[in-house]
């Protein structure tokens, strides 16, 4: 037979699997492996790692607590955005629109250094007793509450209206219908999006270093400023953030796969 050979089914499958192979993940894992090797074998990298790593507890605690508070804020704002009450609906829209229209770093400064002291003064609380960590948690909570509000709103609106009508027809109140019928389904649908926002908050938690919070970013800046080892400091910092985000991303993909199988 003249001309190019006919491609067999096995060749096509091999070519498809070759193209779909996650080479990007291999490259990232190779970088992480190289950094782990340098931290173990090179004194400069190991010293930088030992100085920075204590801040990981601050980074994780700030992220977890702030995300928990943001979930509550986002849920109420999301419910408010679909409320039949005009005042509540416009208040929720103002909150979401205001937060989404201002850079995150500016909001962190505004909430931590303007709003928190103003609220403390209102309740006769000495501003000196409010730590930088508390300010950071409040700031991230307020910022991400607006982003999560849109996710909750979209999740609730994705549930067919017949679900609410059916719940009301069997005698449930609006509150009971939303709590026991609509929200459980909505949260199941938006859980991957919530996971993505948690990862985004973990990365954005680095911004609270501007408030002198001793997270891994701030400790990396301190180490670089005192030793002038900028390469070691920021490569170790990159290694730590990338390790956490990749682990969470893979966990989220596994969860999404489980959810897709359960729906079939």
C-alpha cells in the first residue's frame, strides 16, 4: 500500500493518552522535588526553611477561621440578594458590588485600619487589644464573604423552582423549605466552587503580611531583609505555597470525581 500508513486504533489511543497526560503536573512535582532536595542538602535553603516554616500555623489558622466566617457572611448575603424584601436585596447588592469593585489589598487596609478601629470605638473596646491576626481574619472574611455570596446565590438559583413549590405544598414554611430542601442541594452543587475559593483565600492570605502578621510571607520577608538571601527566602516561600495549593487542588479534583460518579 502506497502513501501514509493507516493509523491503528491502538496508535490513536496511545496518541490521545500522550496528549492528555498532565505534563504540567509533572513539571510542578519536579520543581517541588528539586526544592525539597535543596532544602535537605543545602544549608542556606535549610536555614531559610527553618525560619519560615513556623509561620505556616498562622497562615493555615488565618485561612481556616476567615473562610469559616466568610461562609456565614456569604450565605446571608447570598440569601439577601434573592430576598423579596427590597431593602435587604439592595443592601446585599451594595455589599457585593462594593467589595468586588475595590482591590483586595486596599480593602484589607480599609477594614483592618479604619473599620475595625471604628467598630471597637463604638463598643468602647481599646484598639490596642485587637491583634493584627484578628484584623487580618476580619479583613479576609469581609472580602471573601462577598465572593461567596455570589456563589451561594448562583447555587440557590440553580435549583428548579418546582422544588420550593413542592416543599411549600406539603406544609413547609419558606424557612424550612430553604433549610431542608433547597440549601442542601445548592451546597452540594457549589462545593467545588467553594473549594476553589478556599484555595484562592489561602493564596490571598499572603496579603495580610502588610499588617505585620507573622505568616510565612512575612517571615520570608523578614529573613530576606536580614540575611539578603532573597533567592533562598522566596523560593522556599514559593515551595510552601505551591505544596499546599497543589495538594488542595488534587484533593478537590478527587472530590469532584466522586461527586460526578455519585450523580450517574
